[in-house]
C-alpha cells in the first residue's frame, strides 16, 4: 500500500515556492530602485552646498535594510530553484550516503523492556499427538481451581469463542475486567468518572500566593520633564474554601510596594496593604447541601460541561456501580471455570469411551483376521472389522486431542502455565441426583440477588438525585455577597511613628496605619442573574426526566429477562436430567445387546456386521450419557447464576483488601469520637440515606388469572415400558 500524504505535501511546498520566488523578485526590484535613489542622492549631496539630512535622508537606508533582511529571511523557503544532490559540493569531499530514507511512516515498536509473565516463562512444551508423555496426574477439585483463579488472576479471564485472536484481552484490552477497576474508579478525576477523593477535593481549602517584582524606565513626550522611573513589588496571598451549602469564603492578604521618582507622588516609596474576607452564598439556584453533594460546588464556567453529576453522592454511587461490574465479571469467570471443569470431566469420559471402543474393535478385528486366515470368514467381513478398527482409532486420537485442548483452556482460565509437568484431572463426580427447583422461590431469589438489578437500581438512584439537582437549577441565580477589608498605607512597611515633613503631623507605617488609622473597606449586597426563559436549565431537567423513565423501563425489561433466564434454566435442568436417564437406560440395553450378540457370534450363528454395530451403539450410548450428565450439571450452574446465588453456592464472597495499619488506627479513633459524642436530634442527612447492607423491599408475586383463555389439562404421565431382566 502506498501512502500519498507526502505527495500532497510536496505539491503544497511547490506552490508556496512559486509565491516565494515572486516575492523575492519584487524585493530585489525594490532594492535596486532604492540603491539607485541612494546613488542619486549622493550625487546631489556632492553638488549641493547644503546636505540632505534628517528623516528624509535616513528613509532610503531603512528601506534598503528592511528589503535585504526580508530577502535573507525568505531565502531559505524555496526562493530559488532547488538544487539536486549532484550539484552540491561539501568541504570534506564526496562520501557514500548512509542515512537516506525515502519514507516518513513505518511500523515501529515501543522501547519497553517488560518482564514476561511467570505463567508463560515457566510453561513447557504443550502435549499433542506427536508428543505424548506420561506426566504426573494431578487430581483437582472445583473449589481448588476457583480459589487458584481468584488468587492468581489480576485480569479476569473468560471463555472466548472464535478461535485464535478472539479473546477479549487481545481484541479489547481496555475493556477487560480486572482487580484494579474499583480502585481506578475510586481515584478517577475526569468528568463523569470522578472518585470520592476527587469529589471531596472540591471542598479542600485552596491557598494561592504570588510574589511579583516589576520596574519601568520611560520618558514622557513633555518638554523639561526628566526620565520617569518606577519600581514595584507585590505579595498577594489568599485562602479559599467551598462549603457544602454552596457558599464560598476567601481570606486575602495583599501587600505592595511602589517607588517612583515622579514629583507628583506624596511619598517616593509607599507601602499598601489589604487584609480582608469575602463570601458568596447562593440563595436560589445552586443552593443547599443536597444540591452540592449531588452536583458539586457551582462553577458557572464549566456548568454546561459537568452537568450535575460531580458531587460526592454521585461519586459514591459510581463506586457501587463499579463494584457491581466487578462482581458480574467474577461471577462470569467462575461460571466459565465450572463449565470448563465439567468439560474436562467429559473429555476424560469420552476418551475412556474411545479407548474401550478401540480395544473392542481391535479384539474383534483380530478374531476376524484369524478366522479369515483359516478360511472360515469372508474377506468383506474382515475388511469391515478393519474399517471399524481405524474408525475407533481416529475417534480415539480426536478425543485425546480434545482432552489436551480442554485441559489447556482450563489452565488459561485458572492462570496456570500451559504445561507444568502435571496433567489436571477432575477429582469430583458430577451430580446425578434429581433436582426439583421451585419456580416461585427461584424467581424471588433472581429478582432479589441478581447483580444486574442492583446495578440498575444504583443507576436509577443516581439519576433521581441528579434530577432533583437539575430542578434546583430551574430558578434564577440569587447570591448574597459581602466583604470587609482592613487597609494600610505608609512610607515604610513597619517602623516607629515618623513626622510628615510636609504637614508636621505624625504618620504611621503601613502596618501601623492598618492598626491605628481606621482605614477600611466593606461591601454587602445581592447578585441576581437569570436567562430569560431558563431554557437550558429546563432542557437539562427534562433530559434527566427522560433518562429516569428509560432507566425504569430498562429495569422492568431486566426483570422480564431474568424471569426468562430462570425459566430456561429450570427447563434445561428437567430436560437434561430426563435425557441422562434415558441415555442411561439406552446404555444398559446396548451393553446387554452386545453380550447376547457376541455369544451368538462365538457359536457361529451370527454375522460380524451386527456385532460391530452393537459395539458402536454402546460407545455412542455411553458418550451420550456422559454428555447429558455434564449438560445437567451445567444447567444447575446456569440456574444458580440465574437466581443470583452462584457465588454463595460456591462459598465465595467479595471483600475489600487490607488497609495499612495506620488506617485502622484512624478508623478506631473516629469510632471512639462518635461513641462519646452526643446525638443532635435536629440534624438530618441531606440527601437522605440511600444505602443498605441488605436488599430493600420485597418481591410481590400474584396468582396469574388467565381470564377467558383455557388452560390445557395436564396430560397423564405415560408409564415407561422397561424390558424385564
């Protein structure tokens, strides 16, 4: 593929070169004209008794200097014809070109020397059909694998469909879940993803200070006035604090020193100081603790960007949403590990079935070959036995390769090396007892404990708080403002009282003036502003109303989806158990059939074809039985997931990591302070508490009324006909 960006760049350079050449030609023409004028002026000066002087004499020189300077500055931008490399000559002679590049963009690699993951560095060569080794068998339980996965994996691995390169960690690395996600959310500072610390930082006291010196020497366009000189220095300091009520308070200390040689100044050097405080408190729009804790302190410069979602309460809810996302990722990972565990169990069972089928086919072929050699069996029957032999061998090889791949996938999900000298084998047997789930109990559990519903409810609560904050802004802006400043002025910053030479009265220094001269400045009043119609504020409130309506509709759709998930899971549990029982009966019948046919074959009253078919039927029935048993256990896992009880079923609970010891001491100290404090009955939380350690509310299930629709009568159960032993 050819990159054409360079061609366009050269075309623009060529066009600019033509313009630059025209400009230089014009400058050269102007320079020649100026030089001729200078030469003519020199002739006039030589012949004239009074020389030409003043600004008219200097003007051509200035024009010539400017023209030459412009020509020199523009000469580097393609002012002349571009020379070819062969026309250039260098002082050190001709040398071969070593750093020539005829491209601007290429594939490059970052200069990062990362450390290879330990699970990869310690991995041995994987097992395959060409490399069969007798590694140590390591029997593992499902709980052991889950514990290993939770303790080893920083990135939560999930099953991937699509083959090589389709895993989420490769296709979307920024979107995969990890143990760092909650901490990343808690320490976020960007709009929309602010954490608790960033939201609380809006209320930190802010110190601003500046120390600036300046000077100026100038001359005024006034006759008989000397050069005017002045020097100054300023030291300004302020402390600002935002409060939960929406107000701001600032304490300032500004000092300056100004020196001037102007005759109009009373003091050649004067010190001025200001000590004061100002406050501003919103009374209508943006006022109140409830608004500030949801939207954050009012900032008119960024109101249209940040909205009303930068407060502490929203940051707290975003943290809970992040925890819900993490729990969903952990739940999905554990579901995949459990399914992979039973897939590995099935792979071992299918491999054992393939081995048994191959051994039976091999024994049958040996007997058929012996009979063919002595002439009691036809060639076609011997070839049929050989065909069955290679068929079972191919199935055996494929099942062994499937076993290798399933074991590797289990290692990837758990976070183990691809080959550590051991072979994982499930130590637990799947559940074969019948499970009869209750529909109403399962539905209540699903609507109570599903993480998706909890996450959506957090989202609805966040939108409701933001809606209240948006409605707070559908009012005019009315602020109470006020301030008081102490002023000081003097010839010195601090010294004893001196006598003014002009008036003969005592004067104070700047600090003394501030303390004794009663110089002050104050202001108090109201500030009012309102956009006519409040269109933006009303539009924002309406937008949040629509978002709340959508979020409630999504919650209802999620509840319907969860009900369908539970329904499908219950149906799968019932169907897979029934299929497993049927395949078990089929397996027993197939085994008995093989025994009868082999007995007839031994006495010579039966052809080999029926025996081979019966053996194939046994292998197929055994494989189908174990497939349904594994599907039955997967259906139970899906039911636990649908009801929101999967983590609890596996005794897994989420908890934050350990703190530093100093944090526990601080928490204990604050607990003691609250213990010895006295409750104030007049205080109330704003906004009201919206957090609970357990599910709030209850699920209402009503008895369905079908109205005029007829309910189909249940069909009587059909008795299964089982042949007598």
